[in-house]
């Protein structure tokens, strides 16, 4: 069949393109240009495309498949980068990869693939799609260390139906690299990508400063009773539960609350966590209903048993044991390896 | 083909020089110029750069809004807006020449994305009357809509071999008699000191050989119109179709469908179309030509269909079939979301 492959230029999606071609499909490789590489690295004369696009093209050449670069800069800037800064300015801790998956990869790109006549879209995500009695189900990857299901909770059922995730069944990244090597792909030894692709230096403050300088204005660090304990250099530098970057007077305390309106960081002693977590923009991969499941409240989190009650487009999570929940992060519901849905923590 | 360098004085060099000068005479004859007024370059980008550099020195540079990037990137150039059909209003040019006396005006004879023709006869007359110089980018018009631009009063014209069937890597700047050109690259003083660097002889010979091939403009225009009518009936908008145009070009915007999507869909059916302008990454930018014509978002939803000289009824049918399938998919989506 005609299958679109989202190719980032990394080893994972390159192997996916190779696997699809090997299976006899007509493969259409697409690389989204998410930002102007030349501008991002501020090098004079640098091309708008980075090494990753070049790598993706060379992999496509090697595999003998079609490859196109699609300009997604405007969309990425609005739906991911700017939203990332806005979220920090609202006192949240955003997950830009979820927004990118939701709006660009499984949003715009998937629509485009349908429009140009593809019958499915494959990506290099580590997650499994299993055909169940009621349609496609999303399951965690076999390799728990690589599992990306938490980042993909916002994929709708219709989108999931159209998608293929050939790497979900691989036992390890080493196995995937071995396949790349065997296919003769130059990216076989390429390093894994870093946390946030548009923050190559690892310091996200620069992005926040560009879009929302107000989130880096100084303010007060206060105790829960309102006592001023010191100053901070911008609410965007803090997340719920954080102990770092607090004034001496707040030593051994953690951030309990971030108030964007007053630019106050409220701190308190560790340990007093909540059992009730409210979610917005919940995506259900099963029929929405009151369920018992386990929930992950951060990308790398243990599973928290909870009761989940749908509430309009949101939901309420009642945890068996209190846990730390940072607004802007996702709460994703699991039944064993299966993803039942998820939403953003308010 | 001789292996010599046309600048060498040995026999192999002389043979090479003979080929080069014969090519120069062919180009000169074709463009109503003297051989001495033909400067071979690596292509039209370089020819345009040379014209802007040599003729634009000390003069205000006025360019049409729909020019090729090799003209648009001229530093300090003043852009003349075009009308919605892609043509330049006479009064726009007249007013600009009054406001900027002694200017160099750069206009394309035919637009590369829409095929729209500028009225070069009027521009040449007006420029001559105002003491301005006029450079014509004739890349698209050569072989399809030839005119004696120099005879009309233009100062120079540029052309590119691979646009009319020659190999890539050769072009020319052809100047009116008596115009002096200061080189951009001095090098070894080739091309009478006006363009240094060894000439790409094989490409230049190919350029000359490709000139003057027969071109059935009427037949090609009929096929083009057939495609255009078919697509318009399916909801496309043909930009520039009301203006005088080249016979082989149509620019079709399909509202709501990105140019990339259309390009991929057609490419999958073996049809090569282009859109906007591609960066070296292959990323497409929205068409600056359609933007200048006031098409807004549609500038990112348009493809340019260029018919080759040997287009056949079968090729036209292959295109219309693929286009119809693409529109059908788009409509299904629209119904789905409605």
C-alpha cells in the first residue's frame, strides 16, 4: 500500500522507512521542517535546513523511496514554541513533544498524507498499535525504557487507526540500530535526539524570553501563609515540586504553587500532596466512562492506581495515594500495557 | 567535442575557441545582437547579477514585484507593485521613473510561475524617454515568445540554456551595442574582460545548439487551455490567466490544499509540477509571485504547470486524471468535516 513515513533524519524513523520499503509498500518519506535551522543556530549563511533533513534525504536515496520536506515552521512556532512559552507564563510546566505530536505529526502531517493519497502513516515512535475487537488499541512499547506512549496520549482513535508503529515491538534500541546497520543506513550510529529539539542548548529560558519575556520578570517567593522569603528571576524557571533555585529562607522547601497574576512562587514543606487531580482536554482511546486504571503523571513516573471520572471535555482523577501533579504535564491512564486515554493537568 | 581550453593558443585551444565563437555568433544572431555583445555566464542568475552590478552602478534599481529571486535580492532595489493579473500598470512605471531619474529597470519578459508577459515594448519606450536603462530577464520567453528586445530599446537581456533544452550550466548576458560592462569576476579576463573564468564550453555549445528548435505555440496553448478549463471546473483558480501569457504555463491554485500536498499527490502519479520556490532543503515557500498579485493564502496553495514542447494528448489526460483524483480526496475530507 501507499504509506507515508514521518522521517526526522534519526535512526528510528529511518529504520521504519526501510522496514516499510522492505515489506513492499510504496513509501513516501516526509520530513517536517519545524524551525529555521540557520536562524536557530544564528550562524550567518547557514541554510534553513539542518543536518537532520540532509540525513533523511540520504536515507531516502539509499532506500530508493520518495522524500519531501514540508514547511511546518509557522505551525510549529504557534502550536509548539509559543504555546510552550505561554504555558510557562501561566505557571505551568509544558510538554512540547505532546503538542508537536498532537498538532504537527498526527494532526497536519496525517491530514496531508490522507490528502495526497496515502493509506497509512508510519512513525518511529516506540509504542504499539494492536487491532482489538473495537478497533485499533495503543499499547506501551515492548522496551519499557523507550516507551513513548505517555507522549502520544492525545492521538485520537481515528488517527490511531491510520497509524503504524513498527518499532513498538523491538526489544531494544540496539536492535533497531542493528537493523539500520544491516540496511546500510548512514544514520545507524547517530546519537539519540535530545529532550527538546528546539532548545539545543538545554536552556529553555531563551525561548520563553523571546515569546513571553513577562514570564522571566522577577517576583516574590512566599510561604503558604504569605510571608515573603525572598525573590525569584521569573516564574518560568519553576515547576511544581521543585526544590532548586529557592532562596535560603526557603531551604528544604519545594514549590507548591505558581501564581502568574502576582508572579508569586508559593513554597511549603515537602510531602503534602493531593489525591485529586483535575484534567482538561482529555482524549479517550476507549468509550469515556468512569474507570479504574493506573495513571502516569510525568513522562518517567511510577503508576498510580486511581479512579477516573469523565467530566465534559475534562476528567477528575482520584488517586488512591496522594502524588505530585504539575499543571501543564499530562496524566495518562493505563490498563496493563494499554493506553486508555489521558489529559492535561490543571 | 574539443578538449581544449578556448583561451589556450595551441591547436586544441583553437578548436575550442572556434566552437565558442560559433556559439556566440548563433546566440547573437538569435537575439539581434553583435557577437561582441554576447557575454557567456554560468546561467541567468549570474547574467542577472552582472547586469545589476554593471548597469545598476550609481543608479536607482527598479524591479517588478514578480521578478525572479536573482533580481529580487538586489540590494536596495525598489519594488514596483503589479496588478492582480500580474502585469505592471503603465502609470506605475512612469511614476517610478519620474521619482527615480536615471534608474536601471529590471523586468522579466515572461514570468516563470504564471507565464504572464510584461509589456516590454512600452517599458523600453518609456525608459528610453526618461533616460533610464532596461534589463530584460528573458529566461522564460526565449524560444516561446521571442521579441527583438534590444531593438525595442532594452539595454540588456539575460537567458539560460537549460530553459530551452540546453544543458545546465550556461547562460548569457546580451547587451546593446556600446554598453560597457565591468566584470563581477575579473579572473583571467575572458569574455573581453567582462566575465573572468574559463567558459563552460560543452554547456555553451549545447545552449547554442538548442536555440531555434521549432515550437508549436498554438498547439501547446490549446493543451494548456484544456488543462486549465478542466481544473477550473473542479474549483481551481488560474492566476494570471486574463493577461497575455506564454502558451505553455498555467498557475493553478486549489483553495484549501497546500501546494506541497498537491505536488506530492501528482508526483506519486508520475507528474512533475512545481510550486513557489524551493529552498536548498527542498522546503517550499509560498509563491512571492502570487503574493504580489494579491492572492493571499492561495499563494501557498498553487502549483505551476509547464507543458513541454513535445506535450501529447495522453500526457494531458494523465494530468487531468491525477488532478481529478486529488480534488476528489480533498472534497471527501471537506464533506467529512462538514
